[in-house]
């Protein structure tokens, strides 16, 4: 029996994946089989994720404030926050409420259109800003905390989607797979700024431009949609993610649906 011909090996230019963001994204898309099916799943499932955003934000910041080493990041003034700051921040501290606003906007951004390069450019900028670049007042968060936080968010999303009472299993699987791919690409775009692989091409990487938080190429990226569209600042009524509500009540995970 004649064997099936193997697919031709694809060439990936090593220099390109360190100096050309679009080439890096294309490589990751092909490797992870990120396709139009994933894009459709993300866009059609956006309303389910947006309903969960207020709960995710509260859960994440409760977790980050449980450890002194991660809470330290919130005693550093950001480029846009001009209000008072608490030396030992709590969930209702001014700087935490400010950071919650940006996390809500960031999670809403994950529900936007990943077919546009701007989507991935902003995810790359998020990675850059956490190594002290692109900010007027540098902030450096060590990678171990970044990876742990991304995994924590991924776990929350997976549980919420897979336990949704109204989504068909095929849609749950499609949305979970698509979100996991996006989160792992985001993880790579964090690691890209931390690891030293490709340092020999550092002189050929585009110079960092300092911009206000939430902006890309001078254009406002976060918070550009209407409040009613994302429903970020309003209670979501009855949360469809009942399992998470039970966790919050037990004190294991806090957050309002």
C-alpha cells in the first residue's frame, strides 16, 4: 500500500520571528492551527465572555493581593493614574480600582476581532509594558507572576465556558480552544520581552515609543467601545456562570456576576 505523501516542510525565518511581529504571529497561528474557525468562535462567543468580565476582574485582583510579592506592583504609580495611593493596597484602594478598569478593558479587547493585526500589536505592547518599556514611569513585573496570572485567568475562563448552562457542547469546545490559543499567544508575547533568545537582532527591533496606557500608535485601543456594548461597569444581573457564583459565596473566589 502506497504511503500518503507528507506535507512539504514550511520554512520559518529565525530572524523574522524576532524582528517582525507579523511574521511571529503568522508562525504562531500556523503552528497552533489558529484559523477562521477560531476567529468566528471568539466573535460569536464574545457576549458570554463579556458577561463574565466583572467577576474575573475581582477574582484576579483578590488573588494578586493575597501575596506581598505580587501586591508590590500596585505601589508603583502608573503613567495615567494621578489619584492617591495606599501603601498597602486592598481591593478598594484607588490604585487597585484604577487597575481593575484596565483589566476590564483588556479582557474586553480579547473579545474583539483577532483577524486584525492591531489586535496582536496591542497584546505585544502589553508584554512590552511589563518589562519597564513604553511607560513614562517604568514598571517591571517578573515573568513568573505573569505566567501564573495568565494561567489563573485561563482556568477561570475554561471553567466558566464549560459549565455554561445554555451553550451547546460544540460551541463550548470551539470557544475554549480559541481562547486558549489567544492566551498562549499572549503568553509568548510576554515571554518575547523577557527571554534573551534573539538578542543578536536587538539593534534591528523598532525603537520603543512611550505612549499613554491603553493607546497604540496614538490611537485609543482600550475603552473604545461603548459602555453598554461591553457592560463592564454594570451588574450583569443573573450570572450564567452559576458554578463561579457558588465559589465566590464560599470565599474561595470573590466577585460579583
